[in-house]
């Protein structure tokens, strides 16, 4: 469905602001609590948090993260799932979200309704109340930016920092061809997997793979080390080349550093019992830069998704 | 300063994503804590909140909330101050913020640096750590959306709900001509005033005036009542007509319902001691709809700022 319409009567401008906000609250339904705990006051009031909190923000932008070929319900779900993936990468679970929408007055009401209904269905599934938002007009734009709050699902928050030379690198699921396969909007964020991995003390560092494995892995690689990946080991989506598995963005998988002296086989056995339908694959190690074996992939040779291009 | 440049070398595209993010962290400086408590991981980790939290989100959009005539430092400050005003309206104080930026690759680096430096200076002034963010490209766009977290400054959060028939209406500061006077970016958010008003039990309901008094007042007006405003009482910015004081947006003042039986004179005396340089003005009452006195302003006759126009 195309998000823009040339028919005034079918566009958001036909409703005007007040009726549009009323419609949004109807579309969100039970996913949006009543004010002051939801939309309708200057701020939303949130219950006290029990421990440390997590916060992240990610948008979906027309022409960049979706186009007319992606169903609007899937765009709404993708917006939340992208942020859930960031939360999963630290071992978190969600508590609340707010949404800032900037749209052209020609955005189609039908498209927008489906977008919000898709977001609401996803929010109910993952129990994320949509507590606030803003709608503003911007010419030729359709951007939705979601801020997600969460908390640690277990006793520990796992960051990108902490990997050491010698650590093994493991990755969940399959890599590559996310855009052409539709994975970029059909994926399931790895919340349960991230919470499980965060409970394993041998997992030293973790992040999600969203800009391509090779680019993202730089942030996990300890100083004075290089990632040496085995090209044959990379878990590739059907039809994906090694280069695509390294460079394509939007995998929304988790990549972890596992302590060098950990019993990797035991970790993998426990994983298979917990997640029999999802792979956890050892793909390489962090090694001294002069000890990269011949034939290993050098991730610095690959470019991941570049966000600013002219 | 114009935010767009036709010279590639002076645009954000010249830096590319990684160096741009490094530059943003440099521009934010001490306003942005280190990961995992700030920018640089999948999520930012926030310390535990002591009580109920407040959350709000508001953007600044090129062509809507600012243009080339507004200094970029003032745009950055305005983005934070708009959100602080929402927090002030509930008696809150800020704890953390995240920023989602969508920009065209032709945005000028000089403009962007000043924007972030203005944001950072304002964040330091109000002690709001900028803990996270996202930068994404969107053609012809320059939008920054800030999500602000806060907490009650005192024992009470004041909402828009709670006014009763007979209650008096008071407003802080001056109204009207915000755009033409530059008030829309020079204003000081009423944080101290909001916290003070929230501690007064006779203040039953409060909100900020951002879309024009007449429009915003609808949200404060109790069911089965009408706001009857005295046109002579309206505190107008120099040169502002009564209509402008009612309809112009971006006042960023606070409007409150004060209990009918409260000692208004005592409230005003206490206010003058606390805030000798800022007015608090009684402007009318909530009355039964058939008791609106002749000569009173009927706010429903005025239209405030309309966010969606074709």
C-alpha cells in the first residue's frame, strides 16, 4: 500500500489534528493506557522502576526502512521490533514506549491506521504499553521514531564491552539477504534468547547485528585483537553469499563473545534444549592481529550498512 | 545560518556515519555520559528511579519549529526546552534524554555542530544527561525528536484533570506574539514555577500553553463547564492583541485551575515572593455554560495552532 495519497479526503489532513489524535488512540486501543499513564497529558506517568533501566531509540523512515511494498502493519511492528532487538542485545525486557511521528499532510489515513494497528498488535504481544507520543507535520516526510524503555530481564545487563583476546564469537540465527527475503520486517526480536544469554556468565559481551556483522563486530572486538571468522561456519540465509552474510544490514540477530576457557559444547547443548528451532553458531575468535589464520574472514575488509550517503 | 549546504565537503555526508557520531559525542561533551550510561551501546543504562517517572516526546522540525533565521544553538536549546516545558506542566524535573535525528546528507556540519553545542549547553544548565540517540538519513528532512524522562520534583504530580466548575484560571508570564518576538526560542521553561505550583494544594490542574491558550484551555476545562476569560485581564506580550494572546502558539507558559474556595490573594502574594519577576495572572473562571458573562472571551471561538494543514 502506498503511504501517500493524492485524494485530500483520504489523507490525514482531512481529519485535522484533534480527530487524528483521537483516531490514533482508537487504533492503538488497549496497547495505549489512559492518561495520566498514557497519551493525553503533558507527560505520561510511569510506575516506579524496580532496578536499573534501559533506554533506546530507533526510527523507521519511508524510503529507507520501508517502502510501499512493505505492508503498513509490518512497518508498525518493525518500528517496535527494531527497538526490542536493541533491548534483547543487553538482556533486557521492555516496560514502555513513546512514539514521535512526523508526516506529510498527504499521508493516507488507511495506511496510517494499518501502521498503528500493526504497532498495537506487536505492543500487545510483547506487553509494551505505548504511553505517549507526538504527531507533527513535515513536508514530504514519513518518519516514526520510537523510544523504548526497559529493564534487565535477569540479574545482569550485558554490554558491548568485555570481550577478551581468545574469546569465541557466536551468533544467533541466520545472516544476510534480510532485505530481499523480507526478514527485515518479518523477524522476531531475540528477547528470550538475549535474556537467556545474559544469564550465562561465560557470555562476556553482546550486541545485536543490525548494520551487518562485519561492521557491528568492530564494536565487540577488544583492543589489540582482530576478529578471525571462519567463512565456512557463517550461518547464511538461503541464497546469501559469505559477503552478504558479512555486510547486509538488518539481521537483528545477537552476536556474543564467549570466554576463551568456557565449555562451548556445554553452552551449545544448553542452548539447543532452550531454543531447539534457532541456531547458535560459533563463527570465530578474537585473536592477536598477527595471528589471523590464512583463509579467515577479515571483517575490516567489509563495509556494513552506511547511514549517510550523498 | 542555513542548515543545508550545497558544498559536499561542508556537509554531514563528508564525514560519514562513524565520524559523524564521534563528532556528535565531542560536541555534546560532558552533557553525554560514557556508555553504558550514555551513547555507545545498544541501549543506555539508567540508574534506578526513586518514584514515579514522567516521560514526554517533542520534536523540532525545519520549516515548522525553526528556519534559517533561528541560530542553530537556539534550535538545539529549544528542542530540550519544549520538552522541559511539558515536564514543568506536571511539576516535574528532568532525569535523562535521548535524541533521534533524521537529516538530509546535505545538512551543514557547521550548523549541526552549533545545534548540538546549543543542546549540550542547555542540557548542562538543566542537568539533563543526553544518554542516547540515533542518526538516520532522510531526504530533504531535518528533524530532531527528543524524549525526556523526569520525575516529580515534589510529592505530587499535577495533571490536566481535576478542575471543577467555579475554579479560577491563572496563567504565568505573557501571552501572544511568540514567533514574531523570538520568544519561541528564547523562553525559559517554567520548571521552578511548575514545581512550586504543584506544591500548592489549591492548584487542581495544570498544563503548559503551547498551541495557544484558547485551544489548550479546552483540555483543562471540566465537563459541563465553559472557560470565561476576562479580555482585559489577559497578560499580553507587548504589541499582542487579545486574539493573538488567545491563539498564537508557543507561549510555553503554565495555566492552572485554582480551587474556587481558595484564597487567591494569598496565592498571588506567595507567588510574588517566590517569583518577583514573573507574573501570575488570574484571567477568568470555569462557569456553567449558560452563565458566561457578557464581554467574556469564549475560547471556543478561537483556533489555536493547527498541526495538520494541507
